[in-house]
C-alpha cells in the first residue's frame, strides 16, 4: 500500500456546518466499508465525506489528529469552512 491511497472519512453536518473526523489512515476499500457499515445509521442532515491523505497520520484517534483538521481546512472544498466538533463515544 502506498501512502497516496490513504483516505480520511469525516462526518459532516451541513445545516450546522461542522465536521468530525471518523476514521483516518484507511485504504479506499476500508473507507468504503466504513461508510457502508455506518452510513445507514446516520440521522437526516448528516453525511460522510472522503478526503485524500498524503501520508499516514500518527495520532491513534482521528479526533485528536491535528493533521486531519488541516486536511479538512485545506482540501475539503467546503465553503464556508466547517468547524471541528469533537465527538464523544
């Protein structure tokens, strides 16, 4: 696996314009499996977005990963820029 194939999955709430990283360091197949598993359980107004990662992130939890937040800020294409919201299990 090359680092260029890694994906970041974010949970996005369009109406309130916030996001929360859900999974990072995922292969495209792993990211799609995550979306297939959890997508049917999303409440109305929520969606998953996939973003490309250039390299593996070191943080174990995507909510603690500053690099994930940087990717959303610079590469999501969302306007206005969404706010980070920490999800608690």
